[in-house]
C-alpha cells in the first residue's frame, strides 16, 4: 500500500512539466527516503535524478519499496487537471497495475480522482558516485534560463568556463559568436540574484545547448540553480526545492575528437 | 569536431 499526500499539487505539476519532454517513460521509486526517479533521455546523453523527501509530504505511507512505471506525458496530463493549491494524494495498492491521483480543493468542496495505468519499464539504475567538483556556481535560475535560451538561438553548443572571477558562457554559430560573463556577486537586493563561485581549479567544458535549455524548464522550482563541473564528470544542473528535495540534471560533455 | 560523450561513459549500472 502506497499513500502520499502533498498539500501543493503545483509542486508536482512543475516537477512533471520540467522532465516530461526529456524523458518519456520512467520508474518512480518509493521508499522510506522518499519518492524518487532516475532516468536517462533516449540518447543517453542526459540523466534526470529527482528526490521528493518523505518528510516533505503531509502524509507518507510506503509499506515496502515499490517501483511504478509511468508515462510522464500522461502523468503530466492528469496533474494538469489539478489546481496548484489543491492537495494531491498518490495512491497505489500492492500488486496493482494502476496509480490513483486524488485532488482536493483547499475548501474540500471539489474532490477528483484520476486513475492512470502503470507500465513495465526495463530501466537501468545507475550508481552516481558522490563527487568533489572542481567548480561550483550558484546563480539566479531565471538568469541561467535566459542565458541558455539566448545562446541557443546562436549556436548548437555552449562552452561553460568557470574562473575565480566568474562564469562565462560562449557559443559560436553560422551567424556569429556570443559571450556572456556573469561575475561573482553577493551584494544583491534579493539573495536569489547572487552569483557565487566555489572553485578549486578553473574548468571549461562544452555542452549541447538543447539539453541545457531543456533543463531550464525546472526554473519554476527554485530561485537559484547550482551548476557543478569537473573535467572527468558530467555537469550537474541542480534545482533545490525548499524542504522537499531536488531535481538534478546530469549532462555528458562534448569532447574534442 | 566534437564527440558527444554518453552518461554511460561516466556512471555504471548498480
């Protein structure tokens, strides 16, 4: 028996909207730790790792570990039927091939049930080692989204270079080149506008713009984004959800042949 | 030209 109750359906809606275009089908794993998902995109270039911690739910009952295969587009369709301030309850009985989403309006005067078919998904779970990254940038999530969108209109790849002074995003395309430098800055009115650099060594890596743009669909989840880079690792683009957990996107770099 | 690496080049299955 699984029963998870979350007061803000809006959060789950934003989570689904941020990953449904990157990953088609995925297993949601439910354990004492929380409700989690790990999945690669179809070309195995990017990986999504989501954790919604059990203690972030209003009610969390998961009698034993369970993995539920879902089509994320269909799940997003059902969640779009909830209002952001509805309470959502996710329910599944042991051995059932369906999951139920129940939405309750804040005044309890509207209660809706949506039952969705589960699917068998044969997916490989990857071990992601805890790593020390050579460079970590924390910056405004909306600024990062703007930069990815702007550079994506000019070139297919973005070079991200971190130095002690700041982070530089560069691209090159048929029409020309573009460079954006965000200097480290903590003297800001709103803390989410700060740009913080933690760097052991300068790092410069090249990534496909379209994946970075896809990751920024998670921008509504967090004020700041954390970008972690090392030469021998995929980049991690992380959106932390206050008290609930995180959405992490891993992207393998492009390497000079 | 650039070679696109894959996630599996870095992370292994459990």
